[in-house]
């Protein structure tokens, strides 16, 4: 939330809160391209930010004051609230993992570039325990947030499955130690060894993994995934949470099984 009401030129403005407002205004514009809410993210509540706020208010059918109070800020970040707080309908952990991942996806998690720093913005911070910036690749942060949310719903602690980490290598190594990492060679022989809700890890070498995400369905050699910090090309350092299709025979994809937690 924000500390207090923010408005153009006010001595009571808080730079950190203005940055949050500008970030959410710009994020809103990315899935509402005609809204006119994209603005600079510099912490200065000037005339451009005021106009962007008024455009947001107009788009949402509320009085165009150009002022952001707690109530309006709640509307600005409603997508994040929905992603993390929506009631879930499943009680099986695998189904819950898929449900949570799909719920995040439809709420448009996107990163921003702020002051030249990629991997920035409120969504990245939500997945990375408040951290953001170019060095904070967030694909594993997204995966662990999803697993944690799903497991907590049924009273389970995901840290019994893996340590809290942002590292694909740490999770891959943990999987090997617990004998729950399924290597790509075995998967190619028999895809029935993997299931929805499991975590894929793209292998660079036997002990080096570069990207991760949630498997949501399997059809022969094809998996559908939901993954963070990716793009249309499947990058490991993209800008969004996206649903993708991957071919198990064209990439070295190891899979970390969540079976011990189910």
C-alpha cells in the first residue's frame, strides 16, 4: 500500500509511493493500450503523472481527481491482490499448483525497466521477497511463489521439498540429492514419469540449469508450461509470466517432481 494520499506537487508526497503509482499506471497500460496511463517512472508526481491518474480514473468510471488515495491505489494493484488472494477451488496439490499458476498468468505479471534496470517493478518484488533489478532473474522466484501458495492452501510447507532460493542450480542439486530430479533422457523414454504441477529445469550441463517453470499439461513429447521471466522466444530473462509449449525432444529438460509433497 502507500503511506498517504499522493497528488501533484504536494510536499507530503513520498517518492517511493509515487514510484509504485507510476509503475502500476504503466503496467495497466500494457494490457489496456488505449488507456493513456503509461508514464515516466521517476518518483516525481508532476503533470504527466496527474494526467495518467486521471486517465486511469476515467477508464475505471470514477471521478477524475488526479489524486491517489489508498482506495484508488487498491484498484491500481487489484491484479496482484487477485493473483495472491483469490479463493482456490482444488484440494489436490498438483491441481492447486496448476490453478495458482494459471491464476497468476491471467492477472498479467510483467516486469518493468526502471532507471535502466530490467527485472524491476512490483511483480518482480512480489516473487523475489522485495528484491528487484537487473541481477535478479525471477523465474525460480515465480515457481516458488506458486508452489508456496498452493502448498499453504492445504497446510503444507514447500520448504520440506526444496530450500527457499532464487537459483535453478540449487533446486536441481536438491532434486538430485533427494532422487526426485528426473533427467531428460529418462523423460524422453517415458513421459508418464512426469505430471502436471512438476517443475521443469532447462539443463545447460549436468549440474547447471538456466531456466524453470511449472508444467501444466503433458501430451506425448509436448509439455505446456507457465513460466516467469520469459518472453515469446522462451528466454530465461524475458519480461513476463507466459504460457508456453515446449518439445521434450528438442531441449534438455529435466523435471523436479513435487511427488514427496503431494
